[in-house]
C-alpha cells in the first residue's frame, strides 16, 4: 500500500521543489505543466491510501508502464532539500508519456514517487504539527513505522531540551509567517541515537490562503557533518599550532632582546672594575699592603662574571633544546661543601652555617648542573642580604628524597611577588632591588634543572624576615 495525494497541482509542486540543473528544471516544468493542464484549480484535501499499480491508464486507453528503477538522481532543491527522482522518470520518453496521463494518474504517480524515496524523510503535518503521512525514507532515517508515528506530534524527533523549550512549535510559526523554515541540527531516532539533519518545513495553503498543514523534508547529513567537524577540528589545530609558533617566535625575539640588554648591563660593571684594578696593579699605583685585598676583590668579580656567563649559556641551551644531562651517582653533601668553600672567602660579611647530620646524600644526576643550583642559591642569599648576617644551609636525607635548604636573613619577598620568582628574567620590581645586580635567570635555571632531575625547588619568604629556598631531589636507586 502506498500513501498518495489526489491531484497535486503543478504550482504546488514547483513551490516545494526547486530545480538543481537545467535538465532537472525542464523535467519539473514538464511534469508541472502536465499536472496543471489537467487538474485546473486545486483545493488540497486529506491524503488517502490506494494500491500501488505497475501501469497507469492514458487518455487513449493504453497503459503507461513505468520501468523498474534501482537508482535515483537529484531533481530539485528547496533551501538545502534535494528531491531524488528516479533516473528512469527523468527521460524525455517518460516525460512525454506523463503529458498523456489522466489527472488522477499524474497525482498517483507523484505520490508514489514521494512515498518510495528512501534518501529523504518526506511527510506531512496537520496545522497543529501532528504527523499525517509517512514515507519509506522517514522510516529508514528515523526508525519509526507509519503506525508508530501517525497522529503524534513531530516534536518526538527533537532532543529533550529543544522539545521542552517548544522549539518545534516555534519552527512551525516561522514557516507560517515566512512560508518555510530551514535549518541543520540534531534530531533523534527511535532508538534514542542522534543524527545531524537538514530540515525544510513548508507551509501549505489553499487558494484562499488558509493553512492546510505543512510539508516536512529531512535528510540525514551525519556523515557530512562529521567530516566537516573533522576538517574544522584539523583547521583549528593547525591555526592553534601556527599561533603557538608565532607566539614562540615573538617570545624568542623578546628573550633575545632582554638577553642582550642584560648581558651588556651585567657584564659591563664587573669587567670595568677588573680592567681598572688591573691597570692600577700594572702601573704600581696600589700600595703593596693593599694588593691582597684587591686580589680578593678581583677574584669575587671574576666569580660573578663566570656565574653570569654560565647562566646565559644555560638559558641559551634551554631555548634551543640542547640541554643534555650527564648523569652519574654522587654525594650531594660533597657538592654543598665545595660551594661553601667557594663562597665563604668571596663574602666575608656573611657567616655561612652548615647543618648536616652526616647522612650520605646520594643522588643521580648532572653533578655540574646541580652544583649550579647550589651556587645560585648561595649567590641569591648574599645579594639579598646586603647588611650581612647568617646564611644557613641544611641538608637532610628523607629516605625517598634529599633536601637542601638555604635560608638567609635578608630583605625578604612580598607575597604578591612570589609567583614571579622562578620565571625567566623574573627580577622583583622593588626599590630595595634596584641597586642589586643580577640577570633574573638564576632561579629560573634552578627550577628548570631541578625539574629535569625529577625534583623541585620551592620558596618561603616574608618582607624583612629573609627567604628560605628548598631544593628537593630523588634519592638515587
């Protein structure tokens, strides 16, 4: 059994289906003229059911036999809707035969076509939105049989949130006002799964303008939508990658500018002093009794220059992913003692105190780079304790990890500045720090080196109460 409509007029057919190509336009025009010439004025009536027949009588009494069709070709479009007319019905010979059909036969033929389309859900709604017809395509796409949906409101195809918001009724209001409504969006199948649908709702009126119902055409575009989403996601990823690359290049340019500025500023001072004292030593203008003190000063400045150069080189290696670790087992306590022996004579105004319980502190890592961490922590403690005082170094073996704590009695750090401590060039913007030399790279490097060894470095501080930095490294297996 097949759902058909009596005598659909050519004008109604043209208003619902728009031609895609010139041949399709000709096909629709020919069929429309055949219908209009034979039906005259049309007043839509309710759809009814009749038996499908393989042949249709013509005016001459002969029968028009429609060939079986296994393929469909797109014929018309309305908005995003395209009607698939079997290719066998698009031939000139068939269209010529359509011109000889009786009016009711043309209507039956068109209704048979709509009913058998499987690529589109094509069905009718009454003025309140209840379903009154159902085609094979609707059953295939949505999963309901005609008996399950006839008489039910078409909102059952919408996601619950849209049904609750009365979106289906709003769509009908738009169709009544504008003549049609089109969209793409999610719809529900009988089994509860969602599919991406292209939807066209057309208001159907008689010649007096009275609303008689709606025609609704739905196509499942889930595959196309997924492909578009995949393309969009790929495009977004590529755009994000390009933006990240551009940001990285801009950051590298800023880093290079800061690097060169700091190198010029931080190295110029010590080198000028070294050059000046060296000249004085050569011309004998420094009294013999002061030479040992000058030698210690020069040693201090040379150590400072060496530390600055090492910080800059290490930062450059990090920027170019050339930061290789040369791992070995060693006692971290030995490294701490070596650095104390270096810094004690360089800063006689500070008292370096070691709290070591004598437990071996065996770690596995790059010995030279971990020594750089200890050196930077001692250097920071000296710089930010300009009045001198005690600098405590506490070492502990805590089983699975080893800690080295460096605590000073210096200026301290305000809470709002703590997040900047371990950032590149993260010098703190305070009045007390203006006269303190430094690149802002030391703690940044400490954090990077500790992290690459599976450890960490943290800080605690209060303004005027000094600072405490804790290096944590895993114990060697």
